């Protein structure tokens, strides 16, 4: 499996759409067997997706990512684990342990929250919607 991590100054890059540095890890049996530092050439969503596909990336660990780029990557068969923030080496370690889906680890050190997560308010039904329910 190949895992790509967008990074900047030792941290997960804040926005993948404009990130240009990747660490590409080859993982076998839950262990890192090879590591390569790369630069991405394109910032256009579909070209960037093509670059990752050509590199053989199976999983992308990144910070914020636009919906367009995320959908393109998923459609290409790449699992996207986005909206991460913090030291990228920590996320590599946690990913290799199979614990990255733990929300406490995933959001550690984050300033904001992904849209739609956290304490979302419930929308009150309008009077028209209430009338339709009766």
C-alpha cells in the first residue's frame, strides 16, 4: 500500500489543494518499508488526482481539501483522510497502528472543525413544514 502525506514544515499541510510537498510511504504488513519526498507539479484538481494515481497512492492523509478534489480522488480509488492538523510524523505513526479513525487523535491540536462536524444546531421546522406534518 502507498500512503501519501501532504506536509509543510514538519506538519500536515493546512490545505491540500495548494500543497506542493508529499511524503510517499510504502507500507507492508503495517510497517513503513520505504519513504520518498516528492513535489507535486499541478494545483488543478484533476491533474493533481492524475499525479497521485500515477504514483500509485492508495491513501492520502491531508489537511483541508476542497470537495471537488476530494471527490476526484475518491472516484480514482484513493481513500482520503482529510482535515488533519499537527505533526505529520504523529499521523503516520497513528495510521500505521490502525488508530487514525479515533476522533480524539484525529482532531488533536486542531483550531477549527470541519464544516458539518461538532456541535451543529438543529434547524427548527418552519410553520409551513409543521402544517404539512399534521
